[in-house]
C-alpha cells in the first residue's frame, strides 16, 4: 500500500518484462500493443513507436521557433497532452511515451527545448540543459499550448507532463499559461508563494524518497508555498525510489512504482481533460 510517505519496498526493483519474439514481431508490424515499460526498455521497439510521430514547427509570437513532434489518437476530437523531455533531450523514450498517450486517446505533442540531438552521456545532457534560455523556453512552451488548444482535432483541453528537467518545466508551463492539468515527475519545484500565484491547474507530483536533489525538503517547501498561495488542488505522491525511477533504460528504474505513477497520471489526465 502506498502512502504520501512511501511506497512498498525495493523487492520490486528490476528491469521491465520483455516481449516475446512473437509479440515483438507483431508490434513492429503494427498488429499488437505492448505495455509502455516493455516498449521503452527495448531500443528497437521504442524507435518503432517513435517513428509514428510527425514533425511540426511551432512559432511563438516573439519569433522563436521550435520543431516538435505530434501524434493523433484513433478517435477525434480528443484532449491533448504536452510532453517535456528529461535533461537528455527529445529521444525515442519520450517519443514512444507520446505514442502511448495517443493509444490512450490523447493528442500528444513532444517538444524539443534543445533543438539539438539528444545526449547520451551525463556531461552531454548537462551541457544541453545549461544552454536553455528560460525566457525563450517559456515562450516556446506557451506557443505549444496554444498550438494544441487551436488544433482542429483538439477538444480544447490540454495537460502537460515532464520528467526531471521537463518536470520543472511542466510546472513552469502551468504558471505561464492556462492549462487543465499538470504532472511533474521528480522535477525542480522550488517556488515561492508569489511565483505560484498564477497557478490555476490541478497538479500531480511524483517524487522518490531516495532522490538527493529533488528531495523532501524541496517538495515540502513546494507544498507550503502552495498552501500560502491558496492553492488546494494538488496531489503529491512519494515512492520508495530514486530520481528517474520511471525511466526503464536507467539503473534507477523501479518497475512497480513506475507502473503505479503511470496509472495515476493517466487517471488524472482522464479526469481533468475529459
């Protein structure tokens, strides 16, 4: 049983289940749907899912442009989800996650705040992350929300989700423009009550008790700032896990908690974007 103070034990740590050879062949032919963790953990399957997205160029009113990738669900019109990548950049993991959101009935738009190939090393990711201009990034994300709201196949309901670097920017997006739901996976949430005054969207946060940076002190301060700002529509979930516990390609992946966070996120979006 999970509570706000933790979730389970580490007996469930480990790699995600793998697809059988037959399931893999059917998925690559477009004839089968597999659990998200299975797809993300297999580079070939993740790439195949990523290839289903289409590139679009988004231009902000201030002139900044960004190439993003979009995928539509089978049934339209539909609500939309904006996905913001980890510090690695827009890679097949994020694209494949967008494809799964489409499978779940959402228009999914995966943004690229770097405009460069995704990093494969920590040093490369750090360099890309440090190159981001916050003002330009905010402008691009506001334009991305507007793109989705104005999309001919969108119901007008838009949510945002991000991981790590993108988790912090998911919150920043909710502060900068009107959206209908915000999900944060272990992102920087150090905000003052004054900075949170513009928040109008319900928020769900997923955090790991073993995370040394996005820790209980930071998240506790975030909750206190929310209260002081008069915000009450938020849910904070703690998992006995580390930073990046939802990424099945990393050594900190926590299968059970990643699955639970995904189910909670889907339920949250379906509730608020319906």
